[in-house]
């Protein structure tokens, strides 16, 4: 049984290799939070939005090309989903987000803000990609990972666990960012060796992340502190003197230098 129909209202979207005509949809039955008669967003053809399940396209969102939205996924607000992408499960794409190429967004993942997900990327689990983040090529973001702000994740990178990639960070190559890693600022990580997470350590029993930055130096993220490794050592000395906590942090710094700066 169909759950929506075309209203007869159309609009043309100019593309690089020709225009595409999109059709406004309207629900003809109630499901999930959608009420019969409610106007939806815009799709090119019925293959773009499944009649099965609670999937929906709303607001000014656009779905076209061979893209498919199905199961319980939602595409809303001003989001665009196109090409050969698949959005399914309980995934949500909204805001001004764009998903295109052969990308898959599924399970309970969210892509929103001005984020772009494209290429052969997969975003799944409870992962979030948002703000101005870009995830592309063969990258994967999964579990409870977040990619945000102006961060870029590309190539064959995997970001997973509870890891966060933010700021102007660039993560590419075969890098793996995972666990409780916090990679931000001007990070430039292109190898798994370029990130080291140690914890729980220190007086707060917290995780400390060491990562390679664009200057081929080490930046440290520890609680509210984020800065170069020499500044981190100064802060440790000010806060902990020569206590056992200071000694642990110093050993962690030695290990980080050995791993990150030695190829």
C-alpha cells in the first residue's frame, strides 16, 4: 500500500550534466509522526522513497538520482540526498547536509548542519557528522564517534568507538581514530601511529590524547587542556609538581614521542 503521492507541484534543479525535475510529495496515510494529508519534501521518482516502513522526506529536502531512503530513515529541512546513496535504518539527514556519491548512512547515524558525506563513505551506528565536517572517499565513521566543526575525514580512515574529530583536523590515509580519542585543532593524522590515547591516568583518572599536528609536532588533549606538548609539560609541572601524577604524565609524553614522531 502506498503511503504518499505526488501533489502535482514540481520544480527543476539544475545539475552539472542536465536538469532534474523533482515532485512534491504528500502523505495519504498516517504513519510515525506523519499525518495523512501532510506535505512532504521533494523526490525525483518513487524509487527514491520507500512506501514500506516509516521513512520520510520532509520540509524542503530533496532526494534524487538513484538515491534510496527506506526503513525508518528521515531526510528533512534543506538536506540533499542524491546519486547512488542509501539512507536507511533509523538514520537522519537534515539541516543543509548533503549526502551523495555512493555514500551510505544507516542504523541510527545523523548527518546534519552543513556536513557533506560523499564518495564511498559509510556513516553508521550512533555516529554524528555535523557542522561543516566533510567525510569522503572510503572513510567510515561508526559507533558513537563524532566528526564536527571543519574536520575532514577521508581516504581509508576509520573513526569509531567514542572518538571525536573536530576543529580543523584532517584525518586521512589509513588512520584509525578510536576509543576515547579526541583529535582537534590543526591535527594532521594519516597513520594509526599518529594518535595515542592513554588512560585512565592523572588525578582525574581521565583519558589523554596525543596526536600529530600539521607542524609535524605533537598536540595534547587532556581534559580542558589542548596545546603543544611543551606547554602540556609546563602545565603538568605547575599543577602536579613532581608528584606521581606528574611522573605518569611525563612517561606518557615519552611514549607519545616514541610512537608519533618515529616513522
